[in-house]
C-alpha cells in the first residue's frame, strides 16, 4: 500500500464513516461467537491500529496486530496500546493455535499476498473452534484508482470467497455483502467522478453532516440484516474446525 494511504488511514480511521461501519461489523461478528477459545485475537493487516484501538475499548479480549509495514505496525501499537509486530500474512510469525479469533480487513486482495498461503496460515494460527472474520472488496468491475493506490490485485464475490475459505479448510462459512445501500453512489464516485489524481483515494475527510449521513445509512443496513444481492464489500465469518 502507498505510504500516503497509510497517512490517510491514520488520520481517518477513528472517525470516517466507512471505518466506523466496518469496525462495528467486526465487533458484532466476534461477539456473536461467545464460545471462542480463551486466547488473544489477531488483527492480520492491522494498518495504523484503528480496529485494535476500538477493540481495546470494547472488549476484554487481548489482541495483537500484524502489518507488513513496520512504520504502520509501530503506529498501531502507539495508537491502541496493543502489541504489534511487522510481518507478512503469507508466513505468520506465530505458533500454531495461538489465537481464539482472527480478523483481516482488505488484506487477502493485495498484490503481495498469496491468498492460498495466507488462508492456510490463518487456519494454522487459529485454535480449533476459533473464528476467522474477513472483509474483502467486492466485484472485479468495481476496480478503481483506489485499488491501485492500496495495491489491490483482486476483488471478490461472496460465492468465490466462500469457495476459497472452504478449500482452505474452514467450516460454517457465512458471507454477506454490505454497503449495498450506498453501492450506486460508490459506482458514481469510482467510475464517473474519479477522474483526477486528487480523487484517486476513497479515504479522506468528509463534512460532518455527510459523514454522519453515510454512517447512518450503513447502520440502518446493518441493523436490518437484509441479505443483500450486492455491496461494496463482502464480510465472511468462518470457523476453524
């Protein structure tokens, strides 16, 4: 990911509507699994630590972050107060069955990630009975300048991502599109309006009224729990047998 994108993430992830929306979904997915092994949670691809910070204030479960960018990992530790390490998801530097759960947000899609190796590593470090929560960008036709800036090489369908997890040995897999209510606006922004370099990233400052409006739409969608046929992202929850 471009260094500039890490800076944008660091500045935006505590307040921007998209980060608030994905963090709420990650927490809900973890809290829906009360029988998780009593082990720490891994944030694989923690970036600058926004979710680790949210977790520190919302859950008694200890957590650990990993990011391949050492500066981002250090910033995540400073921001969240949680331990972090620099490393690759392709070869996680942790022992077998070390975590009760793992989350990974928009990491499997990166050009530097071997998705089969990464899923095998996540399965290895999650204890039996533990949970994997993945967020992935949806639909190849939604590829845009933002994907280039964050070094995305792939976007996914719910069915395709489910097949990947099943082949990697995960079970009880659920896959749901989200950010579907705002998908028409995303298409407009990515495919019609984003023609200039300063519009190449999706991350940035929004006027407070607009940020709150967009977040409110995602909250209505989340609480309605409607099975959406499409969305900007797909959220997967699976069990490590």
